């Protein structure tokens, strides 16, 4: 892995989220493949049937303007006559079949590894979120159990209820019979 053509971390930084898809822009892919953007787009257009809309799409003017504002560039990477293309993971995989160079194959491997790495990271985050939710549910149950335990301890620790004071003195048990005192 150390003799990789392109570090996976570099590719991961280039992946954007557009229209709910993780994509790489044509300009970025052309740089990675070390070909002019024009050559990359021509190869795609010659093989248009291999790139349905879920593999590749052209950015709208609004998407492009928003993207430019995020990167704080005034020209968007130079003079552009057409809006850039965005390639999904499947579109990038298909590019290796239309760009038939050894570099294209090696770059594709690095890009696929980057996409897989991002998927693993998302899966890890989702698993972590699920574990946290599960722990939170358990703690809520424990909170109730702990509260019940403390209530029971408080009841045990509370002083016993005061008994009515014991009466002192002579009492008449029957109103008709006077109380007799025993003599010793």
C-alpha cells in the first residue's frame, strides 16, 4: 500500500456530496488520471451509453455557483464554456473502461479504496450512533431502577413512624367497675 500512485487520503478530500451522492468532479478526475479535462469528457461522450444519470451528471448553474462560493474561487478553475460533470462511484469505475491506460487502472483502484473507506467510516459512525442510542435506552431503564433503589433506601433510613405515646396512670377499664390496684 505504501507504493500507491495516489494516496487514498488525497482522494477522500476530493469527494463531494452533491444531490445526495458522493461524487468526484471531472476536473479533479482529469488531474488524478493526468489527462486534460477535454480528453476525459470526450472519452465519456464517445461512450455515453456507459454513463447513465446515476453514474454521471452535469452540474446545474446554481450547483456550480454554490460550489464556487464554497471554494472561494472567482473563476471556478479557469475559463469554462460548459458546466462541470460529477461522477458517482459507479461512474468512476466505468471511467477505467473508457480510459485504457495503466495509470487509469491504478488511479481507479485508489479511488475505489477511498469510496470503500468512506463507506466503512459511515458504517462505523452509524454503528456507533446505534450503540449510543441503545446505551441511552439502557440508562433510562437504569435511571428508573436507581430511583426505585434510592426510594427504598430512603424508606429504610427514615426514622420509624412515631408510636402513640404510652399512657401513664390509672385507667378504668369498665365504667361500672372501678380499677383495682393490686397490693404487693
